C-alpha cells in the first residue's frame, strides 16, 4: 500500500501570491506567471518535487513548441488581426452580465445518442458494459459572424464519449475530462486509474473535448491543435461547445436514471471541470486535477510561446490585463462556484510546471479555501498517486452521502 505524501494542505506557503479579488484579470500582478512556488517539505520530499519539476520543464517546452507553431500562422495574418479585434468585442457584454448561463446556455435540443462497441484494447468491465457514445451536435456559435467558420469543422460537429456502466440500476457517474492533446481513452484509463473507480462502484463517462481525438480536423497537425490556434473569439466558442455537448451527455445520463454525477478533469480538463462547477448546481462533486485557471498567464510561463506576446498585444491592441479579460469568459475564476462546499476539492502537483501550483492555489481561494491534496510529483508523473486516489474516493463517497446517495461497490 502506497503511503501518503508528507505534504499537508497548509505546506504551500507562497507569501508573494496575493489574495484573489475581482475582477481577477485586473488584480493579479503582471508578474504572476513568474512568482515562485514554495512548499514546506522534508529533504526527501523536496528532492522529489525539484526533480519532477525539472522533468516537467523539459516536457513543457516541447509541447509549447508544438502549440506555438500551430497558432503562429493565424497570428501573422494581418487581415485576420483586424477582424479578430472586432470579433472579441462581441463577448464583453456576456462577461459583464455577471451570469455565465447567458453565454454557456443549456442545450435547446436533446439529440439521439448512438451506442457503438468499443475496441478490444479498451477497458472491458466484467460486471457491466463499455460503449462509445456519439451524437451530431446541434451547437451553433453564439457569435453569428463565426457560425459558418465554426460549421466548417465537420468532424468537430460530432460529440464523442466512452461510457462504462454496471449491470442493473444506474450508479453514480464519474465524468472524466482529459487534458490538452491527451484525449485517448486508453491513456486516461491507465493514467487516472479509472477502472479502479469503476470497481469502487461508479459508472464512468470519458468525455472528448472539441478538436480532439475523432473531433480533430483531417489536416490538423496533432489532436487538439485547433483548440487554441484559431484566435480568442473561436476559443470562446470552443469552450461554449465543450460545455454544450457535455451537458447533452449529462442530460442523457439523467434520463437513464443516474442518481448523481460528479466531474474530474486533468489540466485543461481541470479548467473545464472548474467552469462546469460554475454552471451545474446538481453536481455531487468537482475535483479538478492539476488545473490551470488563467490561460494567458500560463502561456506567459511557457517558453517559447511567451515570445509571441508582443504579437498578441499588437493583434488585440491591449495589455496583459486586457488579454486576460478576453479569455476570462471561460475561466473558473470569473464565476461563483454553484456547488456546495462539501463537493469541492482540488488535486495539485507540487512539482508541476505545466500548470504551476499557484494556479491551484488561486482556484482554492476562489472556492472558499476548499481542500487541496498535494502530491510530490509533476503534471505528468503523479507520485504517491495511490494516496490521492483513495482521498478522492473517500471525498466522493462523502459528497454522495450529503445527497443521501449510497455507493455500492
């Protein structure tokens, strides 16, 4: 049995990080991305944090090169620069409304969900069934000026998920949202020990974000490349699409009789989980795993993407606070969490340099100082994972008990 790490929730002691205040995009210091992350730890734990942090920095640089190369052609198109500045103005009234449901509105249609068999190398439960689910998404871009452009992504118009369901009555369902470029079901199945959660009594839904996996465009250089490479206006629509299609899957689960749902997600999936928690009041729990909370500040810390910031400032004719505001519509920091405090928890990596601990701590503050479980690994290498998996399970059981729902293993 893996022993728990020696990092306590109070061991993150970044005195340079200010208390979060709204509007966060104006009140975060401009050097937030460069603030150090301090942990109180013994020598052995400190060595593991520092070693995994150095590994993360190397891997991050490789991913940043891929993401930056994918985004650069659109940024250098001068005609598109002027158009992009006009397009992003459309979203400001939604941000200023104070109501996230105006932009992330509930689906108006409930399309028929198709069930498909899963490949033999995917998880096959002994006491249930695994299916791949799909539907043709009725999503339309909020900005009418972008609707035709968004429709042109034909493959992205079909939503996909994998669903593991026990025999008999529906169980509480764990919704898992993958990270940027990390969409394969087999990868997330093993990385996050999802079969173990299934054996604890949960049904499981693995959701595929837009422009990932089967939703990737035929000419995209890699899965997820089009998520961030089409400008900030399209990014807003992409997050709206992500939430819209996920809600259709959630409605399908409700219609099927699932007694409760909760969500977890890693990295970009953790960001999306935080956003979902601001929209869905009936989630039993939300557990972002190594989440980011400010896309622009994350990019500022990623070499060589950070070298493109002079171009971003030129394209959008604004400073860092203005760039944060353009992307604030989908940030979990912008909107109040709708879930009870008993359902909020965050998993953070002390050596994470993809989404550094300061991002986790900002979300902790925003979620009224909710519980954080720190592990001494990085974004990709989750050391002492067994401990946080058991902590998650116990937390999820307690959150279900708050709703008088018992989990049957």
